[in-house]
C-alpha cells in the first residue's frame, strides 16, 4: 500500500477517534510534526520552550502548505498526540515513512524538526542545575547539556523507525547538528 492509501486510512481513524473533521493537509501537518512531539516529551516533561518550538514548526508548516493556522486547535492536537503517543506511534511512523519514501528530500526537514525541538529544551535539568550550583559529582562531565540523554535516545529511535539510513545525507546532517558541528 502506498502513502496516499496509508494516510487516508490513518486520517479517517484519527478523525473518528478524535470526533472531529479536519482537512487532509492539516492532518499531514500533524503527521510531519509527530516525531518532534515525541522528542519534546521524551524526558517526561514538555517545557514551555519546547511548546513554543512546536508552535513554530506548526506555523512554518501551515505557511508552507497554505493551511490556515486557525484550521485546528493545534496545541490540543499536539497535547493529545503526546498523551496517546503509544497508541498512535507505530501507525504515524509507518505513514510518515511512506511519505518520506515518496519525498526523500523531506528527511532533512525531519532532521531539523527533531534537533530544533530537542535544542529548545533545557537538557538534563538536574545535572545543569547542579553544575550551576557547582555541586556536580566528581568525575561527572562539567559542561551543561542542551539535549538530554532521553531526547538523544528518542531521536535515535525515531531515526531507526523512519529509516534515516536510507537518507545518508540527512542522517549525517542530523548527527552534525547533535554534535554541535553546525556552527
């Protein structure tokens, strides 16, 4: 089954589950932002800067796809997807992978969304706080981190699910971003 058939089946099921009608393009925006939602909630807490970054990603996609930003209550849908991620994850990732197979140039966009969402967070909050208070344990890395270990593991899982290895340029780009080699 191709992308269009997979998308239409998921779109129908999502609307039925959410008891709302949404435009296909609006649903495709949710599909494309879903991995960033997973990264935002990877450490168990979606902080306000991550929420703002998700808002920015949605606004960018709305402009790019000519979808009205008032089409949906985007925050409500993103919150719902974060809460019920386990229920939707395999299907969303399967359909997004099919989308990426038909649009391989979009892997780089996904890399940017993953990195931007993770970088918007505060990293490992406890570690960074202890460092700021100069109470870090001896032998522990002494630089604050921008991206937490949980977010890095989630990004790794997502890159495997979306088979970033089939888009080596996008994978290298993402790795360079994560390693700070993008300056």
